[in-house]
């Protein structure tokens, strides 16, 4: 075994052993206290219900979970949850301009809606969470399964709602971090009605060339880059709040063409300048069950600035890939009513949105307008059994082809006892292609929406100190979006064929004491794609996902050990879509991270994060892009 890996294994064993030993000792001295594992959920049904009373697969991540995890952004938190097979180009959900990070839920790329306080932030069927600092988050609600009836076409495979803090005691914090690859500084300030976070990241060179598969045709390396972040939340009243996030990065990547694993030519320095702005205003009158959200999202990729246009690196030629700008405006109005002495409940709303896109590479403009009406009616047949029927009607005025869509949903919930419930959730979803794909590589495609059904059923068992959730699901989708080689230098997004995925999800949490808790999760599924004009299916994503976490809190020290494994993965990109057999499969992912947070007093805090402790050659996607090797960051924060 490699010496470096052996040392890493020994270090991990020692750390894990100390945590477990400390946890056992603490448990002997302290009884298990009251613990809340049945939190209130607002996302799944657009109204407050307990997790146990919600007819959907739900996971809730609290502020304490986030603090213990050592995660720097929302993306890192989501990556470690059941059902996700995400990929990014470094810690925190790092992106490189047009090379976007992915939030892949239940094997479906471009099928997860991400919201901040209920306001959507998706752009071009993708979402970016790297601009949302972990310290700003109060909790994250994840709802797996079709949610298109309540939230529209982006919620094909599920919804992630990031709920931020709404002020606190007056406090300012200055933080700096340094690691073996990256550096970072952060300034944050909070008051009774506001939170502000400003940060700057510096990314060092990462030569990810330690291993190349024999059939790889492209080799990448990441170079010095930087990213600016700003996040602001203002809540002047209990009902009114404003949110704004800004991310601007300058990213550089090197690329070489390979022949039999050897570089050919001088290579290309790809240059990305990527700016995102997300703003929203929310009015939430809980007493009258009325909510209004107005949001605006804008993204600009690779503008022609002198910095980018004239940049040269050594003897490599410079290039830009994506070159477009887009903005989306959305208005959502929602009203609820209680019926039969609040035994039943009705929610009705409208959603209006407008997308605009300018593809400067193709010198084309496109727009899309969407007007939708939705309703959801929950009827209690008894104290232990209820049914929810939902319906959404949409009219889409599109650059390519208008669409009229009707989406139904049916949910049932049976309370078996005070700690156990059984749910069924069936819904139809519909999603338009991203506007920029109409002009992909200078051609207008006859792209059609992808649409289909999701069927699922599950059991929830929740007590004061533990919870167990088990769910079965089946997805049946036609016209799945996929990148396909059509003879050009790069691939284009097209409707590839029929997508199916049948799977089992398990999630277990246990709090042994106020000091020690752990969680375990697994997804076993069979995501597969039948390409058009074929009569067989090929694997579309990883079949096996395992997650585990240990939290240890004692006195001034918090620590967390977490593990992610993806196995039985799909074929690599150089295997043509729709071909039988397996030429080469993507290697499994095995990501072990650890975090320590020591709060010396109210003013001084020291943190240490260790990522990819085993220094695994981590292939994050079927295009054989690499994640970061072993990396660490030490931070110091001063608050006053």
C-alpha cells in the first residue's frame, strides 16, 4: 500500500478512535436528553407541517449540523445527503465558468430546484450554491421526489430550500483561512434585523495529472483563480425580508489533448469570468396565510474584457468557452385557507416568470415567459389518514415552441402511531430545455421538454433520540436531456431517450447524548437510459451511494467526521451513448472529511477542515474531471 495512503489511514483511525472513545465516556456520565428529530417543515406542502406528518421524503439540516460539519458553503452540506450524486471542481461546490457544478438528485441531472427562503435561484436548469456561506444558514430543507405541481418545472427530481438567518445579536466577525492550496478571508456583521457576509477566496494551482485513464482524450489542470462573495439579508419587520447574493469569479483551467495518455500540442488555457447576482423580497403574513415572493437572478459568463481577451499563458493558446448572459424574474403569490375547523387545508397560487438570454457567441437572443396557476387540497378522512390532491396548469411562451402543460399530484399519509407514519407520493413533472442550448455550437436544435412521472412510498419512524426513514421510488421520464456527440469538437445537449430509475433510500440518525450523535444513509438504485432508436438501456449514474457522519461536542470543541461513497458508477464519456457493454466505468468515489471547531471564548474561534483525508484520486463525473487531492484549511475568527 502507498506510504501516503497508509499514513492517512492511520491518522483517520486515530482520530476516529479518539472521538468514539470520548463519546463513550461522555455517554457514561450523561443521560440522553430531549432531542428534536421531528422538525417543522415548510417546503414540502407550502405550509408548516411536522416531518412525521409530511407525505414526502424529507431531510432537514439544522444550523448546528452545519456548524459541526465544517462546511464552507451550502453545496458541501447538500453533497453529503441521501440521494445526491453531486459533482464539483473543488471544495464548496467550486465551478469554473461554463463548467458548472451539478446537484444531481436521484440520478437526474438538471432536475433539482434550489431556493433561498422560497425564492428560486436556478439558471439554465442548473443551480449554484457556492455563493451562500454556511454561516448564514438557519436550516436546509430537502424534499425528494417530484415537486413540479407546487414549484414548477425545475423541481423535477426534488427541491432544496435554504432558509437563512434573520438577524441576531449585534456582532462583527473577521476571519482568515490558509491551507495547502487555498486562502480565504471573511468579514460578517449581524444585528437584530440584518446579516451581512463578505468574503474572498484565492485558489491555488492544482495539477490533477497524477493518473490518466488509457482512453482519456482530455487532461485538465486548475490554476490560480479567485472568487468574491457577498450575501445580505435584511428583515425590517417580521413579515418582510430582503435577500441579495453576489458571486464573481475569475477562473483559469488548462487543457491538453491526449493520445494514448500522452499530451499532444501546446494545450489551451481556458479563461472564465463568471458573475451571478440573486435578489429577492419576501412578504410572509403567516396569520392570514398569504405569501408573496419577487425574485431576480442574473448570470454573465465570459464577458469580453481586456483581462480575458488578451490573456496568454506560457506557450499555450487562450480561449473562452461559454459566452452568454441571462436573467430571470419570478413572481409567486400564495394564499391558504383552513376548512372544517382546520381539519382540511387549501393552498392556491400563481407563478409568473420571464427568462431572457443573450448568446454572444452565436449573436442570438431568446426569451421565455411562463404563467402558471397551482392548487393543493388536503382532506383529513380521519385523525390518522389524509389525502392531498394537487394540480398545476402552465402556459409557456417559448422562443422555440409554446407549451400548455397540466401537472397532477396525489399524496396520502397514514399515522400508524405517534412515532410512525406511512406516505405515498405520485406526481408528474415537466421541464423545458435551457434557453442557451437552442444555440449550442452555433445551431438551433429541435429540443423538446423532458417529462415523466415519479412514484414513491415510504415509512418514517421518529422518536426523541432517533429517526429512521425508508423509501422506495420509481422514476419514468421521456426525452431526458443529455450531452451527445454529434460530430462536433464538443457535445451538445439533446433529448437522448427514456430515463428510468428505481431505488431504495435509507436514512438513520441517532443522538446518544448531548455530546455524541451519528447518522447513516444509503441509496441503492438503478438509473438507466434507453437511447432513442435502441431497444436496451445503459447505466446513467452511480447505483450505490453511502453517507455517514459522526458529531462530537464537548465543552469548547466541536468535531465532525463524514464520509461519502459512490460505487457501481456509469461508463466514461468516451463510451458512445446507446452502446452495449462496458468499456470503462468511472472509478468509485471515496471521500472522507473531518472538521474541528474550537471556541476559546466569545471572541476567539479556531477551525480546521481536512478534505479527502485518504488522498483518493477522486473522479467526480463521467467526463473524468478530478476533484481536489487531500487539502486542508486552518481558520481563525475574531468576533466583537
